[in-house]
């Protein structure tokens, strides 16, 4: 993004209540939630352009090249609603999950300092910046 002076956005995602669901319903339910999140994410991002990476037990990063903040916020909104719409089926009945997403973007008008601040925000992101 810096080299080409193009926009770049990153979504930092956390599946809410993931550990509690694993403890209460078992790891199979958690695994089903992870698969559902990945499938829902793929339906919201561009094939062969955007990419998704699992960075923790319940955390993912979605990288959106050439995407400004407004576009990234739309992707986050859509993903949050799609993921929350369909509960995960379990032998004990459906389990509802939600996802918290922090949106960070660097647009062409931003300076190199903005790119470094974006990196620092991503490295330091915690529950307080998740929405």
C-alpha cells in the first residue's frame, strides 16, 4: 500500500463468547462456529484479492487491499449481520454467535506515519477496540 499509494484496510475480528461455548457445549460446537465464520467471511470478501487469516483461537484478520475505510466498514457490517443471522446447529439445539470487528484503514492521502500508526494499532488491538 505504501509503495503503490493505494488504500488498504484490515478487519480484526473476534468471535464473541467462543471460549464459553467451547466450555459449555464442547469443542465440536466451537469448530462449527469457526467454519461458519470462515464461510460467511468468504461470502463478504473478494475472491483472489482479499484474504483471511486465523490469528488466534477465536480471532481472524481480514486484509482488504485497495479498500478505503467506508468500504471496509460496509464489509464489517455485512459480516456481523450474516454471522449472527444463522445459529450453529448442535445436538443440544442452536447456539447463537456474534462477532466483534475493529476496522482499520489507510487511504492514499495518509502519510507514512499513518501506516505506522495502523501497524501499531493492529499489534496492540485488544477487546477495547473491538466493536
